């Protein structure tokens, strides 16, 4: 175009100068001067026009170069279609994401697909109509790569209308990014929140949600529904002897048998561990007699008559069922599930492969339990708990050895609830883990404050429940909190019970080794009250044994308690393990323990548990007494 314009200008100049030359030969000098001036002005005008056109062409070329560079360097994929949605241009990122080259797609129509790779013509029609009406569309859709695999894209399409030679031209520009990874993660998270990861059944949350919806759906036509709780007998024994992997295989097989034997309209869920649940919805159960419920329970138990093949071994398994009916046994989801649990517990007491209906005469539910649980969870969320610190003394050197952190729950009326009342409740309803995490953070925060005040608090212990100890996340919690508050690991001691070791000794050993690798101390609490083997003391990396206060209470009067305590102390010395006696309340007890060789002691004889703000003054007073003596 630019060459054509220059040629035209040159021709015009030549024509003009030819005319001027003719005039020059036929006219006097005055006319010559007029023509020369006119020719010069014309020449200047033409040169200016040529320059303007050249600049305009250069700018247009620069814009095109910039647009091409923008498309080629863009991290987002771009395609351009004509007014019929036929692709006329794509950038390099488009080819990288889709796998299609420019030659593969030029002239092809824009397509939208489902996540299964099927062409979604309805969605295509909606997109085209919105573009025609509004000139813009955006959303998340699916497409198919050249290798046939579907991929998700975040797409925006803009309608662009331009005019050229008095004619309008329509183009559609699509810009998208690949969000397949995010959509797959969302799918995974949705599955994790709705499905049990082992069996693929609905999880506890979905079962509760389904039960609540079913209760709301009950009406005059369909007034009742049934739930059945199932518990496998001796599953723990199988899990421990054959391993968790084989245990998971067993759970999957149980789920498979239940889903194959029952109506597909039933909601079957795994509530946790070896407990399953079945919901018979109102439209299936209403109008049926108790014999239908019994028949359903018989079908469930029948699935356990055939042995299971596990890791090459034929294994027999039995189960028990607890049945509860709405509204006969309860009027809401929570109480109905409690009724089924009560019936299940009664069935387990009756023997294997049996079922029981909830009987309000045999077992009544405590209406205050829900209130207590609600108050407990609210207290955790509001951080209503307070830590007290009971000193641990080294009687041999008459000096402070450390502290044990004890939790209390202050009430609005000024009273205080002791842990013996709320810890069992927390362990039953699963609140013990968030409660312990809260107290752990509260403790380490307090230790950080004491360190800033240069208070020598020694080693501080905190109790960890067996349930929390068995969580792999415990290590992560310890690492995060120690780093967060910048506390040396040796300042912290975890007190665990014997039951934490007995439930799964292999895991317990590995868990203890992980804790010890951090530098955190481990104490075995209430030693002598459980049923652990003494060989475990050699096997596990334990720093301290805590003699239970039940042995200390009558140590100066009861020969049996005295002998048991003396044996524990001697055994610990042989294994190079420290011993701490709890519940020391009298001088006689303290003296008796001291001559046995149990020098680390705690109890009211030395000091009652202190509030955090009392610890600093207490330590200073002890230091003064030691210096004066």
C-alpha cells in the first residue's frame, strides 16, 4: 500500500513538471515565475502527504508488531473467530495448552464440552446468545485436548466490532487459562468432605445431613423412618494382627456387601472406625411394620455369615446392630442417633450377630448431655480454659524441678470445673484434640513470657490423651508451636498414659521416637494402674515414670502400696528412668518416698497448683529461702 502511494505521488510530480516545462517554452518570464511557484508549493504539499501517510503506516505496523508480540508472549491462551465462530487465529499458548497446532484449528468452530469430554451444545448456544446480546461472556468450561483428555479452562469471550470501507466486521476474541489442576483439587476436596476415603460410602457428616433432611421430609403421608447402626465384632483384633492395610480391605468388603444387599434408596455410611450406619428414608419405611425393620437387620447380619478372605486367610466376622425409629424413639437427629447407639451397645452386651431396638425403659438419654457438650465446644472456641501450674520438687536437693500444667474451667458464677468432670466428655465427643491443641498453644505462650522475664521454670509437663497421641498431626502441632513461640523443646514434657501404648504398640514406639527426635521429654503417667507389659519400659524411649497417687496415698500405712512403689522406683533406676511421685500430701509420705530413692515429688505437701501470675513470685521466694539457708 505504501509503495503504491509513493508511485502515484511520483507520477503526479512528473506530470506537473512536464506541464511546467511546456508553459516555460510558450509563455513569457512572468508566467514562468507563477508556474514555478505553483509547482514548488504542489511539490511540498505532496511531500507532506507522503510523510503523513508513511507515519500512519509505520504506526499501524508497530501496533501489529506489538499485538503479535503480546499474543505470542501471553501466558493465557488466545483465539480469534469470525462472526460465524470459525477460528481464524490462535497464539502459541493456545497450542501448548490444547495440544492443537494453528493448522489443526483454523477454520474449525469453537466448542464447549462437559467434564466427560462430551460436546455441550446447550452451553454453546447459551454462550453464543449472550455474546450476540451483551457482547461478553465469561465462565469455567471444559474442553478436550488433542490427546483426547478433557481439561478445564477459565474462559472470557469478547465481541469486537470494527468498520472498514463503510462495512462492519465482527470478531470474537477468547482468552483462557488452564485450571484443570484446581478443578481436580476441588473434586478431591469435595470427595473428601462427602465420602469416606476407605470405603467410598457416605461419611458421618453426609449421613447426619441426610438424616436431618429425612426428618424434615416426614409428613402425614410418610411419618416415620428407620436408622440402623452396625458395629463389627473384634475388628480391632483383626486390625492389630493383620495390619491396617488388610483392615481397610475388610472395611471395603463390608461396604461392598452392604450396598449389594440393600435397596439403592437406602443411605449407607461409615461413621468411623468399624461402625456403619443405614438410613431407611420415610417414603420406604412409612407404613411398614416392625417386621420390616427386623428383616432389614437380618439382611445386614446375613452379610457376615460368609467368611472373608484377608491376605490369604479365611476370616470369620460377626456384627451387632442397633435400631431406632423416628419419631417413636426421638424427635431430632442427635437424639435419634443416640438412641441407635444405645441400642447398639445393648446388642453388643447380648452377644455376637444380634440386633436390638432402642427401649426407653431400658435406657433413658440424659437431656443435659447435649447442653454440656455445647458448652464445652463453646468454651474451646472462646478459650475459656485456664492453666494452673503445680510445682515438682527435687526432695534430695530441696529445689524446684519443674511444673505440671493442669487445666481448669472457670464458670461465670465463680466456680471452677475440674478436668475429671469435662475431660471424659471431651474424649467421648472428639473435643479432646482441639482442647489439647488450645492448651498446648496457651502453655507455650506462657513459657515464652516467662523466658522474656528470665524466670527459671525448668521443665513443664502437659497431659496428652491417648486419642491425641495416636494422631500423626501431633508432631506437626509440636513443631509449629515450638517454632511459633521460640521455645526450646527440652522445656516441654508430654505425659501419656499406658493405654496410649497398649492400643497400638508399633505406632506408639514410632510416635515416641518422633517426639524424642524433636527434643521433647516423655513421661508415662499414672504408672502401675494400667495393664502394660514391663518390657515396654525398655522398648519405649521414656524419660520419666509418674507413680500414681493411689499408691502414694497410703504408702506410710499399707505394705502393699509401699512394696509396689519401691519396686517401681528400683525398676526405673535399673532402666535409667526418672521417677516422679504424684499426690504427696504429708511429710510422712514425702519422707518414705525419699528413702526409697524417689526424689522427684509433687503434691499439696509442697504446693497447691498456682495461677500463671503466681509462679514468678513463688520461684523468687524459693530462691531467697535457698540463698538464706
